[in-house]
């Protein structure tokens, strides 16, 4: 089942997959195979950040990550009624293929093409350098102009702080960073200042 889009007064497509996502973080030791089978036609999870600050909301991030590793599809956290208009920052660690994520975020981007920057490690194996080159070529199909930097940013907090300084509107990160991002968002003084992010398995 695809994410259900709701047309708001501002004309932006809005989606909320928190109801189906509950089985991803409430199943003990990760989502069971029978629950996972119910989502086999779903191509993504699209989750409004506002849910993270609702009174009484609880989430088992360990179970969530285990489930999403089985799900193997992108997960987007975003602000409702706030289209993503500033550039994207893509964190490449040597393994990610962001093609599915690029497709998921298209309805949330403006009609005009926005810039993007890829952050990549200083040292990569020969095989991962080839993946890096493929990512550059792929990203150019969706974003323009494209920047490329080598930078060590170890924590999600460091990554978010750098993104704020560069006026970034979207973070693209590997799935393993999702628990730290959610924790960061839940502890943020002002959730509106948390930059939307999409996570690629």
C-alpha cells in the first residue's frame, strides 16, 4: 500500500505513515514476517516530525531500526506544510545507493531544481570510489548544481549543526543514523528547527 497523500489548503502533498509504522517499532525484536508481509507493496515510510513531540508518544528505536533493516525501503521525516526548498546534504559512507530515496522525495521538492552537496569520507576502497562516482552521476539527475566535499562528521548532531550553518533543507543519510536522528529531534527545544531527513537502507 502506498502512502496516502492528503491535499492541504496550501496545495502541498502531505503524507502520514505513522499508523502503519507502529508495527515497525512495537513488534518485539523487530517486525515479524507476517506483519512485514502486509507492507510488501509499500515503497517508503513518510513520517511527519510533529508526531515525535506528541504527549505520551513512545518509540523503541532498537526495534524500529531492526524492522527497517528488514523493510529495506527509504524512510522520510518531514515538516507538514513546509515544502523543502533549500539544498540537500547527502552523507555517503561508501555503501549507500540513494536512487529510491531520490524518487521518494520528489513530491516534497519545489518544481525548480535545488542544489545538493555530497559529503564523502577521505578514504574509500577502490570499489567504494566507484560507488561514489555512480552516486555523483545519479545525483546530477535530480539536483543542480552539485557540490562535493570530503569531511569527517561523526555524529548526527555534528551533521545537523553543519547543515544548519550551510542552510540545508534536507538531510540524506544511511539508515544506521536514524535512531540518533530521532533522538536528536525528540530532544530538540524547537522541533521546527530540525531539518527533514530521509534514510536509505
